[in-house]
C-alpha cells in the first residue's frame, strides 16, 4: 500500500511539472535549447539570454487558456520555429502568446501564434526583430480580441514579413524609429495604428480587407512607401486615416477598392506643409480624398486619381483654405485640352463642392447617389449652379495621360 502511494505521488508530480520551465531554469545564460516534436506546457518565463528552437514543425507550447504563454524579461532571447497557442482571456492582464518587456536584441522568427488574446506585446523593447511569423487571434467577436502586435515605448525594432489574420489591431504607441516591412495583414480592424510615434518607416506591406488600413495620429517624420492597401470596407472603410501629423511622407503606394482612400483631419491653425502625397495610385475607391475640417497644408503631386466616384469630399462646413500645392496629377474627370502637347492641361482642374452635394454632410443621402434625379441635378448645377460653389482643390498642372 505504501509503495503504491509513492508511485502514484511521483506520477502526479511528473504530470504537473513544467519540463520546459525546468530546462530554462537549469540552462546557463547563452545556452541553446532544441525541442523535439511534442506539446510543452506554457506559462513559462525566460529571464536569461537563451535560444529556444523547435527541431520540427510540430513543437507546440500550450498556454492551457490561462495567462501569457511565454514571458520574456531578458535581453538576447531567440525563439524560432515554435507553435504557440491558447493564452488566457484577461484583457486587463494583456494575456498574450509572447510578452517581451525591458529587453533588447531579441528575435522572434518563424513562429505560429494562434488562439491567443494578444499575439506579441513589446513593452520597452529595443533593437529586436519580429519576422516570418503567422499570427491570428481567438475566435471571438473582434471587439473582444487583442492586438496581433503591440509596441509600447519600443524603439529601433524591425517587424517584417509577418502574416496577420483575423486579429484586432497592430499598434505602435510612443514607439520610434521602427521598421514595419513586407507584412501581410488581412481581416482585422485596424491593420496598423501608429499614435504619438515618430520616425517610423512603413513599406512594402500588403493590407487587405480590414476596416481601416493605416491610422496615423500625432505621428512625426513618418515615411509610408510602396504599400498596397485594398478593400477597406465596412462602417469605416478607410485605407489611410491621418490626424495631427507632421512631415508625413506618403509615396509610391497603391490604394484601390476602398470606401475612402484617404481620411484627412487637419488642424485649422497649420502654417506649413504637413503632408506629402506623391506618386500614388488612387483608383476605384468610393472617395479618393475625404477631408474633415480644413483643407490645407497638403502637397499632392504626381498621383494617379482614376475611377473614383468622388475625387474630393469635405464633410464639415467652413475652414476651407487654398494653402495647398497640387500639381502634375492625373485626374480621369479632367476635361481640358493640351494644345502645346506637353501633357499638361491648358487650364487648371478645379474641384468644387456644389449645393447638391448633400451627402458630403449627410451619409444617408448617399443612398440616392446613382439615381437618375441626382444625376440630372449634378449635370444642371455643373452647367449653371444657383449657389456659388465652394472651391475645394485646384490642380494647376493636371496631366492628360498617366505616367507622363
């Protein structure tokens, strides 16, 4: 009887022991731990420089639906080729697949993170790399999901070539000089939300079928280039939302099939150019440029604006100014001539807001946009407006052909 009790007790201890945490605790700093195929218990903490590598594609670390699966509190930690699943559900604790804090020079690569509340959180992390990972959230309503990636006071990191699906947001808060490159983000709420974060580069990403593609709030010295942002639909349906930015460089991007390509909220007291939109393809959207408040201090140059229902929309009365540089864009609605054959229109392209544009201030009127009566009103008012129209933008050198 006594022998049976001892054997049972030993078996009970081995079933509840965290083998992976024991290996981490016993390892010397700088060690490499290679894991064979199998399921390992999560809720582990790495507090020393270590490398943990899965030797096959079947190395799973399971958080058992509680807490954070892997917590990293040391610099120089490398995780590769792991499948990380089943975090807890506590928003207040930010339960995540991987949580890294007060760290530098760490690498998370070739990992699959799924059925976790948050994917990867970086808090006060510098000079680290997040690359070649696949991240998706728990199968719950989007408002109950966490962020796929969350950067908080984290600088000089590289986030590249990751695949993010069915998550809530990817966020940068007070995080500077990061590179966000070659990522694919699909079916999320905000593909990337950058707030109070400066000197970040966003390039070569593919962002598709999210409620909002990119949001920039209070960001300075941001470069956004060579991205493809498509099919932003739903209640927001915005490819790029810009508010309170300065030295914002948006170039060589493609924005197609969105409800709104740009939603721009400018401050009424701006005194210099804040936003630079150059060499972008802005085509087949419901609205190309949607301004909320003032239309001012924008440089819009060498863009292709083609096949949009509305080129320029202003949703709030007043605060319209002419302090913009708009030239050398191709507008498919321009109906001018080019007598000297230099591919620049002889007259400028002026975009007006006529009295009939009721849907600019009342979205419910948009239901009638394509009806014959509205089309007739548009035609008549363009010929002979009964109220002086409001000039929204003027391209003084419109192009007649694309790419010239």
